[in-house]
C-alpha cells in the first residue's frame, strides 16, 4: 500500500481505512488536490465542447 522508501501512499490502489486514518492530513490534502484536478478537467472538457460546437457551426454556415 505505502512505499517503504518514501512512506507515501501509492495512488494505484486505495489504502485501507486504518492507513488513511494514520496518514490523515496528507491524504486529505491529496484528496482535495485530486478533486480540484477532476473539477478543472471537467470544466475544461465542457469548455472545449462549447468552443468546438461554435467553430463547427460557423464553418458549416460558411459551407466547409
């Protein structure tokens, strides 16, 4: 679960509840960071979708 050399939690598989409670502060911060990244990428994909629709729409109106 945790890397014995660094003592950091591995992100490949979720740690057991006991280990999470022990790491507490660090894992909470990591979770918040991951949430921010997920939210940001979701907004970004929505934005790209809107932009591409506008571009495709304007290209179609020009007859491309």
